[in-house]
C-alpha cells in the first residue's frame, strides 16, 4: 500500500496534463515572492502525504502559489497550512503545530492529506476541466487508503469532488441531499467513511472570522471521536442520521 502510494505520487509530480497550470506554477517559481527570493521553489504538481494506514483523510482544494508550490508539500509554508496543522496537532493527528518546509520534521499520525487539484491555479480557481484532469489521482488514492473511516473535505469544491466520485461509483443516487455546511457530518452508507464538510482555512475565511481556530479544532475533535468510536450528539448531521458507538443507521 505505502509503495503503491509512493508510485502514484511520483506520477503526480511528473504530471503535465494542464498546460495553463504548469505554465502558471513555473512562472511563479521563476519570479518568486520577494520574501522568498532566496528559496528554491518546487514549481511542480504537489504530491499528497501522510500515513498510508490513516483512518482520517483530509481533502483540500489546491496548492497555494507561495505555499505548497514553493515547498513541495501540501498545506506547507503558508498561513492556511499553519491554521490547519495547529488543529491537527491539537487533535493528535500532527506531530507539530506548524509546517515551514517539507523536511521540517512534521509527520502525520493516522492522517493523510490530499487535494482536489495538485497544481497552484491562478487566482486560486482551477477550471472544471483542470479538476477533472486531476480527479483520477484522488480516485486511485481512495482505492489505496483502505483504512479511512472519516473524510474531511475542506471547502465546497473538495466536498463536491468527493461526492461526485462517490456518486459515480454508485454509492449515492444524488448529491442534492448533502448540504455543505461547516462541521456537518454526512453518512454516505455503511460501506463508506463518514464525510465531514468544513470551511477551507483560506485567509479569506480565517482573516474575516468566518472560520475560527475553535471551529477548526471542533472538526478534528469530532473526527477523532468518530475514529475512536465515540458519540456525536449535535444536530450537524446530514439528513436523519444517528452516529453512536453501537450503530450508524437512518432513524425510523
């Protein structure tokens, strides 16, 4: 499993499917931001990383131009990543609360981080075709990550991409019944992990207070509780579902 994931990430790094994205990432790596002028930018598609036997899967949107596109590791080297890693650290999924570069010693415990897109898009907005070009990598990761019990989708795009895969595989009839909301738990059926939708830790959300550290901590606290077999007693669930240590079934 771990070897197959490494082979897949090598394919990601070598990917040339989206000319617009490759040109954009290469240009950013050449011009650089003044604060990082002395840095060697990664400038290539960014691989996923984490524990191959993870029970928690985190899906983001795409690399940041001067974060992951610079460091070569998902959510590493920018404010969004530090916001996320603080929450993962509090919940016990990350070995440290910040991530500056890909060799800074951070390791993920029982957690794997991936994204809907693997290249930094202009304006943080990948096109629909670019996301479709990348979707196969996520689908193959889902096949390989056989221990996952909880998926956290950071942002509406990651949420929709994941639900689209689930629908195309015949596990749900439609996406319409699954409302995107922060820290909403969605039961997609007994054969699939529970899905938690969350606001993305972008500066647009964190700087305005739309997403606070307490809100982000709650997502991963609940994820850890589900993995441990704990009970969630709030009204955040999608549809009429109860989640308990005994069962995960639709209410009658």
